């Protein structure tokens, strides 16, 4: 039988948690694939995994803020 090898890529922290957040209710830091800050900020189209993760997080934040005041 042939052997199957898996390449496990370690996660690198590109930006600090403080700079990865904007301080809104229900906000979570989500990991995105990329080698540097420029690469994780430039999303080519809505079919990329990074785009989908960001949209999902924005929807989650929006749902959690319904009915809350800014007070």
C-alpha cells in the first residue's frame, strides 16, 4: 500500500489580537490564510475562503447587535 503524507502548516500570527479587532459586541478574531498583512487584506473575489469567513463574522456581529442601543 502507498503511504499518504499530510503537510501540516503551522498557524502564524500576523497581527496582534488588539489590532485585529475593532471593539464591537460579539466580535471574534478569525484566522485567515496568508503570509503577511498585505496578503490577508487583499481578497480577489467573493468566492475566496477569507471573504466567506469575513462575511459570516459580520453577519454574526450584526445579528448579535439587533435591539441593542449604543448607550
